C-alpha cells in the first residue's frame, strides 16, 4: 500500500488489450527536414494547380508568394520577405525584384504595403528572381540584375555605412533564381561564362521539377525536388546572420539627414 492508501501497482498495469502503435520518435533534424519537405510538396502541388490560370501577372504573383512561404518557414523572425525596388543612399536603384530578404533591425522598407516597397540597400541581404519556366535569356537577365547589387560594379548600388569586416567592408547581397521548371534540360547544358566563377553576381539557381541546383555554374547532384529546394534554402539563408553581422546597426540619421 502507498502512503495515500491506494495500490502501489504501476499505472501502466491498468492498460489492457492491444497497446497502441505509437509512431517512432523522430530526431529534431529529421522532423524539421520532413516538415520542410512537406512544405515543398505543397508548393509544387499549388504550382500545378495554377496551370489553368490564364492571367500571367496574377499567376506570377501567386507563385512568388508560394516561394516566400517556403523560405519564410525557416527564416529567423528579425528578417523579412518582400518584393519591390532596392535603393541606396545616393538614389541608385535595382530592377524590380521578386523576393527581397531584408533585416528588420537596420532600417524598415519605405512605402511598405502587403510586402511591396522600397528597400534601403543597407538592410538587404538576399534576392531571389522567381520563374515559372526558366529560359536561357532569364539567366543573363538575372545576372545583369544581380550585377547592380555586386560590389565589383562601380555603377551599382553601394552600402552607405561602414561595415565590420576588414577595411570597414560589408558582405553584399546573395542573388539567386528560383525556377519551377525550365524549357530545356538544364543539367546537360552549360551556363553562361560569367555565371561560372565564385565572383558571379547571380550565385545560385534551382529548378525544382528537374531536381536541379547550381552554385556559381557548378552543378550539384540532387535526388528530388524537395532535396533541391532544401539545399537552395541552405545556400541562401544559412550564412545570413554572418551577412547581417558585417553591416552596421540601425542608423536613421544616415538616411534622414
């Protein structure tokens, strides 16, 4: 007998009959991978569901929002996702950019409504161009757009504040392409020459339906669409905190004075 007068029999002995078949416990990384892969499955299913939509503009906006949803599921909360134009302190502008990953702690976007706005360059860390069907000319267009954000371009946008790296430098944005499909077999053909080295302005390209991923023109073997998107997310976001740490902190006076 226990002190309370009840039976000392273990509570588990009260279970009678067949025991439930509990699912095997998953380790943390496996659980997160499975969750992310399901998000990618949903992404592709919703992409396929929009095939019959005739308005290309609305279809494109919807598919951009799908990609933002997948990336946002693994993005730290002090970063934001939007679309629009990037501007620097001297008035230089980017092209219209489908997905912009920015740091909410530096300086907020201007005229920001429902994800659309003008984004101060000092707060921008990643850009993604979204394509339903990637064409060869899209590679060069994306390279040209990314070059506007690359530190090697004397006419491109410049970070205004002093950075924390050697020589007061900062990491510039990582630019990329997310394509659902392509109108050619991307694994068998080469990329343009200026996308085939470490200093290439447009760094990463993923084509989900072909399970294809390339980094600076170097093709990486992937086993499935979900695997390709998972690796793309790692390339895009894993070092974003290092990029943020290379920039100066919030400095409103620099932009308003």
